[in-house]
């Protein structure tokens, strides 16, 4: 069902195969999602429809849960490790009621299962958040944004402001000592640079809260 032709032994060791296979194998075959490193995952309509990007694309071609003999759907921006993790999330939440994105996200929305699911390093959380945003999976995007914002709230206000400046590319528009200092700073804090870049693009209101005194 799932092939990993392009992953090294070290990369494979970082994947929780038991969880991925337990969840992904339980999906009825119907859609094939292919990661950018050539790994094919099978997913049914209840999983796929949680992605507004995929749902809209498929429906525009007249494809729905009753369609058969579907071709593979390439996802060039997502690698197999991230895609497998996202499908694990979508499969777990396959029978949830429709997510109301108009309501503010609350910590209570994160279940014990979710908390364990999100217990990964910050770099991988950012990759998940970028993929969830690309696939437009609202519940996952909101949960990840909340978690990433929470991580940043422990940083100093000066750090946050410098991060926002770097992430918005303002520092790269002029040659100055301040720019050089900030570039040097983020070369040694690339995880946080990527985090703020993502948050600034997708969650401007939440990001603005970090700059409040």
C-alpha cells in the first residue's frame, strides 16, 4: 500500500511506521496521493475532503466519493514523512462534525490524542503547518498555529520584533548594520525564522498579539 523508495535508513527511523500503517491502512482505497519523493498513499473521501484544496479540485472535475478508477494526485510541495503524518491526523478525525472555522480556536479543541500527535520537534511542526496551510485543512492549521504561537509567547518582545522584521523581508530591503546583525542572528535561529515567516503569512492577527506589550 505504501512504498518508501527514496528514504534513507536514517529518515525511515524517524517515521512512526506503526501509527502510520495502523491509520492509513484502515482507509478505504479510492484516492492515491503522491508525495514529492514518490511515495503513494491511499485515502478515501472522508480523509480527502478535509482538505479544501483537494476537495475543491476534485469536485471541479466532477469527482466525488462515488467516483472510481481515479488517477494519482501529485502533491509536489509535501514530502512523504509530512504527508503520512497529515493523513494520520485526517484519518483519526474522519468522522468529526464539520469544523467551524468562524469560531475562535480554543485549547479545549486539542484532545489527548491530538496532544500526543503534536508532540514532535518545532521544525517538524512548521513543516506540518505549511503543508496543512497548502492543503487548506482548517482544523489542523488552526491547531498548529495555536501551538506555534504558544511556543513563541515564551520569547522576549525584542526577539519577536526582530523575527517579524526578518520574516517580512523588511531587513533585506536595505543595507545597514541592523540588517547585518539580524541576518546573523537568524542564521543561528533558522527554526524561529521559518516559524515567524509562516505565522506572518497565515496568521497575521495572532502574530500581532506577540508584539503587544
